[in-house]
C-alpha cells in the first residue's frame, strides 16, 4: 500500500490494549467473529422493492459462513416470484459475504439479504441460543404441512366491508355472518393438504372434504357468503 510522505515521517506510537471483537451468541456459544467463516445461525430478513410494490421474506441457515439452506417467500409482484426462483438457485453454497454482494435479481430480495446479513453478523438470530443451531431443513418448518407459505389476504372497502380471502389456515371459501352482518367465522380449505391427498390417490371430492375445516362460530350463523363473489 502507499503511505503519504507526512505519515512516513511520523514517529511510531505503539497501540495499547486490544481486546478484540465483542463476542456474539451463535448456536449456543459466544463467538468472537473475526472472519466470515466464524458466523453461523438461522435468521429471517424482510425487504421491499424500490417502487414499494412487493416484498420478500428471506430465511437463511448459515453454517461456518456458508449458506446451507435458503427459503425465499415473495408477495405483491409477479416478476418477483421468478426472481425468487433464481435466488433460490444462487444462494446455497455461497458465503454470507458473497451473497451480500451478489445481485439476487430483485430489489426486495437484495434488501432482505442486507437486513438478514445484519442480524446474523450481530448475533440476532433465531438460533443464537440453540446448541449446535438448527438442522438443515429447519426452513421447511416455517411452511408447515403441505409446504406452503403462511399467507394472510384480506380485502375491504368502506362501502361493502371486509372480505377474508386467505388466512393461515388456508383458502377461505365461506364467511359466516351473524344477524348484524358481522363476520363470526369462516370455512377454509388447506390447499397444501388438498394437494397431498390428491397426490396420494384420494379422489378430488373426498380430498376436498378432508382438507376443509371451519373456524369460529361458523355453524349456526345467520348467513354465509362467498367472499369472492358476494
């Protein structure tokens, strides 16, 4: 490296105490991180695209600085779903630093990667105090049965009120209303289970019944509506 003439002419003053980096919690241990290979953990990051028309939730399982598992969930932008497919292929096998400096195709995914990087390198991870961390495959547990993202989709207007379209339980097929026209429950289809049943050879009609459940005071409601049609 080049050193300026002014600095070269300075006398050398020895450095005093050097206690190194502050340790951070990683997978049940306290680690003084000096290199990227010292970093491990599972965490999540959420980012949005520049036009703020879509968002991404990114989950990474990092072991010794290497991304071993990635879960990319996107919403609000059709193009982002294709970007997520590319990011899913790009991320595993890269170091955390490589991934931070890789174009993950979509603004929202890049933003989520940045936020997730900060959490992991500062020890704010889901597995910070879990001995040996979480196994590869932990990302699938966030999806639950049927391996579908948990999505909530609610639409409402002042003129006509609220419509529940999809909840954590699944795709809403009917809303139950009381005498005042207020929502008191709903019927839903768990699409992940439905497809599992059909894949396993159960006839579609029977699979639909098995995958359908009710929530709240659905039975005995004053009226029922299809939230997508009425």
